[in-house]
C-alpha cells in the first residue's frame, strides 16, 4: 500500500471507532461523568472537608488529577477491549487481516479510537471538576503529554485483552480484578508518603502510580516519584505492550480458531 492508501485506511478505521462510541454517547460518555460527579461529592466535598490538606493542597484539589486519570484509563481500556473483541466475535476482523492493510495500521486504528474516547471522557470529567474547584496547570504541556501517553498505553492493554479473550466475560476479568485495584492503589486518593516504607516500595511496582503522579505534577507541581523516572517508565510500558500486541496480531494469536 502507498502512504496515501495507508493514511486513508488508518483514518477510516479511526473514524469508525470514534463514531462507534459517539453514536451511543449515553452509554459511553455520560456514565463516567455521573460516576466522577459522585466521587467529587463524596470524597472531595464530604470526606475531603474532614481530611483537610494533602501535600499542602486541599483534598479536593489533590484528588482531581487522579480522578481525571482514572476516567481516562478505564475508558481507553474498555473501549478497545470491547470494540476489538466484538469485531473478533463477528469475524469481521478476518476481513481486515486478509486486506492489504498492514497489521500496525489495524493496531493503531483501534488504539487511536480508544484514545479518543479516553481523552474525551477526560475532558468531560475536567469540566465537571470545575463545578467543585478551580483548576490551575503548573506544567500544561507535561499534563497533556502524560494523559495522551496514558490513554495510548491502556488502549494497547485493552487490545491485548481482546486478543486473549475467548468470550465476552473474559474482557471484564482484567478491569475488575487487576485494573480497578491498581487504580485505587495508584495514589488517586492519597499520597504514598503516608504509607510505611515497605508499602511505599510495594507501591512502586504499580505502573498506574507513575501516571497519576506525573499527571498530578502537571496540575499541582508535586509528585511522590521523580517525574523523569515516571515518564521513562510510561514510555517503556508503551513500547513493550505495543511490541507484544503487534506480534500477537501478526501471528494471529487469539484470532485464528
């Protein structure tokens, strides 16, 4: 395929993925905004007023970046996992596999679609947070960069999950038993400086901790982890997962019965 044909194929796939979740926005975009509103009310306003400050900021200001990141992570992941598995279940993915379209274009198309939903929900949650607090960005470029990288990382993770899944129930196992616990233990609601030294070390094994802290650093200028290390870890995770996903796709892992 020529570069022009590749660009058209990629745009078509991204457009299809974007239309997929915007067409059913009451199921894809509205629920996260309602859920995050509940978090802001319960944890930020009601509980936060009793907790006081965290790392020198009001508790509401402290949790806002974490809640935005949590919404981006879950929606980027779930969008690709459900979309690609649906294509696999309906056998329509086989038409893509036998087409001249390169495998990396297929992967990037689904990943960009997942990123679009994750970032879209992130914008919605950010707008919702303005009803509860004032947002200031200390490092705006870093903030945008890390949220884009995070959306890409978990979109690729959702793609791998869909490749490995044999039935619809399988795509909910990772979000329920792995992704959700890691998110809640990733410093969204607390600073790991409050933990004993042993548990601080254990927390360092949680990849979501790095993303939440860099994102919070972009908003507030504070982080429990050196920002350079965190960014390097995120990029490394993306490179590893992208390589794994592309290898699985090229070898038909999870597609050929």
